């Protein structure tokens, strides 16, 4: 819609009455396929006396009965479609169209509702069965290849990052947990030589699983998240006792 919300109310002034008709999906598809090519069928309205309800039916043009996309080419859309008439039910319904200029236009007020149904026939039953079979088919099917794929998208048995992950996992599994005191002795011995260590070096020194080693380090150490020694561990102040300090005390 336009920003001003303009609307063409010519249809309201002319008091135009329109029918609201529900049609089968295949019928609307056939109409869309024939858009701009003229007539799509014939509408027949017969009245039974002065008080009787009108009998309405639609006959589809024969050239539009061919439905594309079906495996069975012998199956075609039915031509005859009787209407089931329904009351508006006290509702105020209207039909609007939107022009290329994004301006809405009132085409008319709904004065009659109806449902367009195909006449039951052998051809229609075949069409419904095929449509159900087509809709139940999976979108993707597995196929056996007659020869190996030779393009750039050839499947890989195992990607490099998967192999690296498995290698690290095996190494992690080989490291048996030592007693906590034994690990602490190794850590204190290492920190007597250097003040800062990254976790990889401490794993190499202690030969302990990373998660287990970090649990112990949290008790005695501080992890630096910024500064010159970012991403390294050092001892908490109460545990520090480096070689430089020992030499200074002497």
C-alpha cells in the first residue's frame, strides 16, 4: 500500500456484487498456466423456477485438462465441476485488488459463496491417487553410483581435523592420573625454574590430563588473561618461592 493509504472506492459506488468461490488446487494451477491466453472454460447458471436455487457448473476447456508433471500421461483433469452454493452467513465480505501503483481498489462486496467441486469420475480418482503418490515421495533419494566420483567434491573418508581430534583423544586417554601430591610436587618444581607457564608446557612436564591438571592449578595458581604474560599460569603469592628469591635471601 502507498504511504497515504489511498483506496479506489469505485466498486462501492457501483454496488458491484461478486462471488467468492473455492476451487481445487489443480484447477487454479491450470488457470494460471493459461493466463493471458483467453478463455479457460464456460460457466453455466440455470434457475429452477422463481424460488429455487440456481444450479451452477463450470466446464474446463479441453486443452487445459492436460496436467504436466505426472508420470501417467493418460490421466487428465476432469472437465465438469458443479458448484455447491453457500450463504454469506450475515458476514460483510469484500474483494480488493492491488494495482501496480500499490493502490488498493475495492472490486465489490461478496453476495454469494460457493465451492467448485469436480464431478466424481474414474479420471478424477486416478488423478487424486497420483497426486497423493507424488506428494508422498521423498525429496531426496539415495542412488548407487556406477563409477567413482572424479570431480572436486569427491567424498573424504576422514577429514584432517577429525584425525587430529582422535589423535589428541588417544593421547589424553593414555595419560593416567597421578596422585594429587605427586602432581603438586612436579608443579612446584617447575615453578622454581620459571615463573610463567602455558598449559601445554605443564601438560608435557606432568604428563597429566588437561582437565585434571587445571583442577589442581586452580588451587595453587593464577591464570593471566591479559598483560605481557597473557594465557599463562603462575603461582599464587602464598606459594611463590623462586630460585631468584632464594639467592637474594642468602
